[in-house]
């Protein structure tokens, strides 16, 4: 299973996930590979959005994201905000948003007991400029300078100024420090503003987090009771530190109708001969418990019938199974280099992947000490393998 398969559906099912705020890779030329592989593949097991606009354009993935620290740091003062006015959502006379935000900042700082000269004015200018450009999609990146002394008061001031004009801020993002504690402190301030200024929706503004999020991070968020509503995953999705590479090698399994194999002392590197069919076996609870490889000309396994299989990775260990349901997995999409069946859409693949993951037993999906999912071969395929191994020796 991939990082997404393990961490996302199992540990964060109610929370939207943004697939990978764009990373600067070691080599710029591999960005195209990341776009073409990482973003579509991350959508399949549970991610909801991407912050990469090219992935959104190419694959129709919903695009979400926040401003960058560099954008906020590019502003020094409120004098740099151009244009300065914003019309109310319902129409009417445009108002000077920088002045409105400054006025609200005084009131927010009084409520929070924060000196009004502490919030960074360049950060406030960046928020105001962004709000004028995107009044219905305003969100704040809070940790460029200091979350509690600057980022959060500035965000609240601009969000309340927008509210006065009929607009509604859509979220904040935390990108450093103790994300769990900061989410709780941020929620406390949002609720205080909601109650004091009588803006009911303000206390439930979504809180997003990023900064090297891993499956361990998700576990901590749940265990310690955070106020996090959305998670942005980047580095650990693209680099996959638990398994940074997947070894795939092209080998022949049949030549001119004769099965063949690559023989080696290492069982995991030995190929399995012959053209094969693949079946998924289900237990009485409806969970898949084994994938079974058989030779193409073998009959399909029968439901309710006991038969012998040999488990891969256990030196051919034999065991008896009696499946309650059998699902053929192999479908032909390319034959002789030509497409013979229309490929499913990205959304269809996503739905199929998520439905399959939902059927998997929790013992295989748990973060700590998951049970290995078994793959086996039929008795007939096992005998063929043994025969070719003997001939190779």
C-alpha cells in the first residue's frame, strides 16, 4: 500500500487533504514527473485537492492553496497596497480596505490584549492586497512572523473588514511550530472574535496545516485533539521516506508458448512463469484476505470450495483456503500494442480505488504492526515453478 493508502483513509477520513504544496525538487527537470505521477496518483486513495495549478489544468483536479511566505514578505507597509478600494458584495460605494483593516486591527488588539504596534504592517498590507484581489477566497498564512502577535491579529482584522463589506474569509494556514497547540490557540482567538464582534461563522473558520506532515503527524493530531480542519501534504508524499523507491524490472515469463523464469537464490527476485490470471479472495465478513495467481488456462477458484495454495515469500508454504467470494482482477486494456477497451477516467479510478480500500480489513491498514496482505499461487502454478527451478539447477 502507498503512503496515501495507509495514512489518509485510515487516519483522517473526515478531513480535506491538499495533495502536496508544490515542492522545489533537487532537479528542476523532474517537476514534470512529479506533476504527471504524484498529483493524479495522490487523488486516487483520498486526497481532495492539489495546490498545483498545472495538475488542475491537466487532470481536472480541484485546485486549492494559500499564499506563499515570499508574497507576504514582499510587502513593507500599507502604502504599497494598490488598488486600495473594494466594493461591498451587495453593491454600493467602494471603501478603502486598508483604512478599514487598520480600524479593525485596533479593535482586535484591544480584545486580545496585544499592543497594536506589534502586528507586522507589511504582513497586514499583504493580507489586504490579497483580500482586494480575492475577496471571496481570502485566507491567511499566519506564521511568516509570529502567529499570535502578528499573523492572527492581522488576519482577523482583514477578515472582519471583509465581513463588514459582506464577504466571508475561507480559512487560515499554519506552516511551522507546534501545529496542534497553535491550532488550539488560533481556534480560541477566532471564537473570541466571533463572540465579541457578533459574527457567528467566524469561530468555525477552517484551519489548515502543512510543514512535513507524515502519517505520524496525522496520528498525533487525532490523539492529542487538535483543531485542524485541513492538511496539506508535500514532502512525505513525493519522497515517501518509508519506501523511497519501488523496484520494477522487465522480465519474460513465456517465450513462444513455453513458460520460463529467472532463477536466483533470492526468492523475492525470482520470476513466476507462465501467462497468469489474478483473483481476489474474500472472507465471510466481506474483506479480501488474499490475492491468488493462477495459470491462464486454469479454472477459476470456486466459492465455498476448499483448495490448496502456496504463499509467496514463505518458501512456498502450503495452506488451505475456502473463499466466500472470488473476484477476477485481470482485465485486458492493451492487446498487440492496441487499446482494446476504453480506459477509465481519473474519477472512475479514484472511486474504484477508494471502494477497494474500504473493503480491506483494518488489520492490514493499521499504522502500527499491520498484518501483511497475502499473495499466493495455485498448486498447479507452484508445481510449474518447482519444475522450472529444478531444470535451472
